[in-house]
């Protein structure tokens, strides 16, 4: 039954291709065309023809839809190789504003690691769409968070309409910073070294740098509070 039906579908597809109006010629005209190709279709009735034409129409619709989606699918597949759809190498950066991923359409927030091609203005999230997904080492995560915190401060300064709002946002960032410090402190150096394939001494150095960077984050928060609300143009000195 299945095979027979497929054969009939193929016969209809052939009739659609040969007819000037294509599928719009309608089931009756197409059925006549199919019958003229082979005597074995003599028993196919108009109801069956309608069903087959409808199925072909639906399949075409699905095809058209998947063609429009394929841009994203291609973006994701290429991202898995670390490339943009035009085969440029993607470079890593930390998102400094809200946006969305060109691969999965997912929301991107300030501080998220991304991979982008500037020539094509093509950006993919690291979490789902880049080949580095899931393989991110803790040390890299730590420095991402720090970079993200810095950017969040800049953003808070740029968007806060009042001093009160600014201090509220900065207080949240401060809490995040403290939490991050605690997390770095409690992570085992040996585990970090193994994961990153570094010597323990190197991990200690990296951690020392993180502590300095986080101190700088705290200082930046204080400076931002003291400077108060400014217009975004003036915020660049921060
Ligand atoms: Zn994505
Ligand atoms: Zn590109």
C-alpha cells in the first residue's frame, strides 16, 4: 500500500512538473494527466487524486518553511565548526548589550560569551551554537564573569536615569562580585590545574590576577557611585 501510494505521488509530481500551471492545475486535470501516462492508474478516482495533491501541496509548504529556517540551521552547523556561514573564522567576545543569537535565536545578555564574524555581522552564543559549547574551562568561565561584571557596570552607568536606580543596580553587581570571589576562592587549585592542563603554580597566578581584577571591579563600582548619574556620552571615561 505504502509503496503503491508513493508511486502514485511520484506520478502526480511528474504531472505537476509537466503542467504549465503546476499544482494549481487542480486534481482533476492532474489526474487526467497521470492516467494518460500509464494504464495502471485507470482506477484512481478523483477523491484519491485530491488527497494526493493536498499531501504534495502540504509537503511543498513544509519545504518552503524549512528553507526559510535553513539560514539558522546553517549558522548552527557552521558554528559547530567555529565558522560563520561564509566560512570566516569566528572570534570570541563578551556581549556588551542585549541581543539575540543568529543560530538559535536565544536571548543574549550583557556578559554572555559569544562568537562573532564582524565582516558578516554574525554572532553566535557559545552556550549552544559554537563548537566550544560545554567545553568551557572553569578558568575561562571565571574571567568571562569578571569581564561581564565590568561591562554591567558600564551599562548600569549608561542606562540609569537616577542616582537611586544607579546605586541599586551597582549594589546588585556588587553582590554578584562578592559571590564570584567566594566561588573562585573555594575552587580547588589542583582541580583547576588538571582541567586547564596547567601547572598548579600557573593556576595560582591566574587566581591572583582574578583577585586583582575583582578588586578593580569593586573600585569601579565605588567610582561609578561617586561620579553619579551621567549621560551615556560622558560615561566612557569610566
Ligand atoms: Zn545560539
Ligand atoms: Zn563571516
